[in-house]
C-alpha cells in the first residue's frame, strides 16, 4: 500500500493539503528564520483529527508532531535536502497512521520508509530518474505476509539525502514497487470514478474511458490529464503490468484499465487534452531548413537557458519553437533574440504568446482517414483559427495550436464531433 500525504477535507472551510502546509512551513523558516506556530497548529489539528476519526491513541499524533517539529528545526537553506525531509513528513504521517489503523483492526502491517528500503534516485534540474539498483533493493518486499505501508513521493540519492518527486509523485512510487515486486496488477486509487475523455474542469460531464493503452495514457497525462502522474507508467511498461485506476470513495465503479495494447477500439479518439500558456518563437530566413545543423544550433540556445522545447514545426524558410510561457521569461527571450542575430544572422523573429495546445489522442487515428478533416471542420464551424497542426508520426496523437481564449470552445467542438455525436447515434439506434 503506497500512500500520499493527507489531502483536503471538503467539510473544513479553507482547508489545504498537508503537503502545502509543510511547504509553507519550510518557506517561512527559510525566509524568516523561525517556525510559524500558526502553521504548526494547523498541521497538528489536521493530523490529530484523522487519528481521532480512526479511534487511534493520542500518543500517535503527539509523536508525529514532535517528529515534524524536529525536522522543521533542522531546515537549513544551505542544505536543500533538509527541506525535503520536512515536506516528506506528510507521507510519513499517512503511512504511520495507515499502519496503526490496520493493526488496530487485527491486520498485520508495518511501515516501510523507501529511503531505508533503498529507493534510489538521481535528480537534476530537468529530470528525476529511478536508479536500476532500486529494483534489486526492493525485490525482497514481495516476500511478506504483512501489508506494507510505504510513503510515496520521495526516495534517496546515493549520498543518502532525501529527494522529492514532483507533485503527484506517489503514483511513481506505486509503479516502482509494482515493478520491483513483479506485481500482476497496480491499482491506483484516486477520487474519480474513471479517467474521462476530457478534463472535467473544461467540460462536464464527459464520457468515461474504461480502457486505455499505455501510449494513450502517457500522451494525455503529459498534456494535462492529472489523474495519473505522466512518469508513473515508465516502470510498469517494461513488465507489461496493467494499471487499474479506481475511486476510493466509490469502489464499485468500473474505473479505467491502462493496458499495454488495446485490441478493441470503438472510436478513433480516446481522449482530448488541453493546456494553455504556450508561446511560439517563429524564425524566418530564406532556405533556413536546408542548412545542415541549423536546428541543433538554434535549440542549443534553449538548452543554455534551461528551457524545455515541446514542438518544432518547420518549413523551408521557417522554424517555430514551441515552449511553455513560464519558461520563456522576457529576459531569456531577449538573450535568445540577440544570439539568433549575432551567431546565426536570424533577425526575423516573431514571438506569439497566449497560445493553447489541444491534443487529440487515440489508437484509432491511424486507421481513420477522416479524423483530421472532421477535426478541422469542427474548429472551422466555431470560427477558431488554427495556428499549427502536428500529426504524430505513429498516428496516435493529433495536435492543434490555437489562441488560449479559444481553448474551451475548441475542446467543446471536438468533443461534440468525436464523442457526443457517437453517443447520440447509439442512443437513437437503441430506441
């Protein structure tokens, strides 16, 4: 059992996740040099209320708060891993409480700290990766009759320092444990009945996805489907371990099965993802795309600025670089412009901000020649101008770049075309 830190309690006004409280506590210590007692009291109340609700003894929250206070007092801005130690305390608290709860029910259980078990990671500014020896260290965990409660979201580096995953990283821990123990199934319990064909925050209600392939899920997660961390599938892919996403609050719901390959495909499109706050740098120079090595030299400027490049559409006289708006600050933009002019003699540079990417994903795209035509017609009927179209070579995703203010209308138009129309047709047939 891999657990996350306690989340929001909807019945408590203004409540926030425990991880956010711990981050706030760490920020205050680093900026002001003292422990914020108001935040500590809020953490105490949050943990204590959980323990009380589970009829656990008061000594348990007392010990957890004491541990958090010790970690808080050890936070040193010159030692970033001490901050990670404090933030990881949220998951430690969950695992400790879950273990105590199971034991109170007469179920054998113990808490396993992933750092002591040997979940080794390497990290850099751009990427965190699981070290291969991790799987050898964790393999022995399958030889137990106890329920093992493992805090997610963090591991340890080769120097013995705590390393946090990105938010939602407990999904990664679960996937790593599934691979290490040779699991037949990885169940990922969340707060939704299934993965939906469109982010419910954009359109609601939408059709549920009952089955989805690894490839489809990774594409959708990358572009904003937050129900599963985009890096969570990597460990299970090698051993073809299926993932079943289910709702903790509604365990009878069918959920969504994420499997290696899909053999039964009812519709061309499985899901539509959307994300805004993109920017395009469009460069023009006659015959730019015929110069050997020009892309390497251009992209090198973005590497030097630590900017991740998402897409690079090209023409014979043009190159467009698509990046996140937050990554391309005005200062970085100016430095890139100057280098393009001085080193490559490219002065015709147009920067377009306020863009959104709409990604249609589906294993059925490759076998349906009408998808692109139907999608562009749907957007044309809404009078939505398409800035860029990118079709994945493997024909599993189709990307439209539009203005950010058109994002919701674009998604709605595509959903009506590829989902609602099909559902209405099925309803008519059944009547």
